[in-house]
C-alpha cells in the first residue's frame, strides 16, 4: 500500500488558502511546526462541512469525532507573509476517518508539507466505536461521488 503521506489529492479534495500571520512564526522567522495542524484543521473543517459531517452535523446524529493520531512530513518551511494552500481529502472511512493533507507554499511555488490525521467516532456518551457509523460513511461517499461527477 502506498504511504498516505505520498498520496496525491483526489478530485474530492477541498482547498483553503491563507497568508502566514506574524504571530505564527518563531524566532527563526519560520512557521512553528505546530501551526501546520491549525491550518490543516481549517481545511479539514471545510472538507467535513462539504460532506455534511461537520461538528454540529455529527452531534445532531448522536456522535462525536476526535483526532486520535496525526503525522506531518515537513518539506519546506512557510515564513511570515507567505501565501499557502492546504488541500484535504478522505483517505479511508471504514474504522476511522483518515484525512490526507497537502500544504503548498504559493509564494515559493513548492510543497511545504504532507500530512494525515485519523479521527475516531464516539457515541454521545463517549463510548468508542470500532467503525465509522454508516450514516457518516454514506454522507462522505455521497460527497465523494458528487465531486467526481462530470
């Protein structure tokens, strides 16, 4: 199986763009590594919103989702005032929701990072589910199909 950190963004990927604010850079004048997760969170929110599985949607269905794992491969740093794009897409949705990311430095015209996160689903009482509920999988699959339609 190909590493999720090497996967290319598919048609259903969503993208957000931003500009690095001064308060996100460290004394070396590069973005502190933890802020990449913040940028990815914004992209993941848009991805989930497009699929109808954003936080409020999931809560109304009686579930919660929490990040259980994350990893980032940093390639090239973002710096203050750089423009960036983050693409997010679903990698797998069966037991956990796996999301892939690609961060591009638009100012420099090169990849800044690739990443992935895993989210587990809990009941409203906090009980861990061993698979993603069908209602959530169905919504994600419907969004995938709609984005790939001609």
